[in-house]
């Protein structure tokens, strides 16, 4: 320890303050990393949800077209009489 690190203020050394600051910075960096990671994941999920909504609308339109074509198709019923 250097002379300045060995000086105490009511039992608190500068070494302890250095460690406290270092641990605080490390914890803050970890929390910020987690926050931005979750924020990025949230943005990706929002984008995927929007893509899925668009695909659902397209499938709904296709289904409507199929139902329209099916309704306009009138099959001919052939009656077969038994002899």
C-alpha cells in the first residue's frame, strides 16, 4: 500500500473506497448490459410480431378468395337411379 492508501478517515481506507467504486462500476455495467440486451430482444420480438400480423392478413385474404371461389362453384349433382 502507498502512503495515501494507508490513510484512514474514520476507519475507511482509500483502498476500500477504490474497491467500492470498482464494484459499483462493475455492477452498473452488468445491469446496463442486461438492460440493453433485453431492450434489443424486445425490439426483435416486436418486429417479428408485426411480420406475423402481416402474414395473418395475407392468409385471411387468401382464405376469403378461396371461400368466394368455392361459393361461386356450383357442382352438378347427378342422380343415379337404381335399376
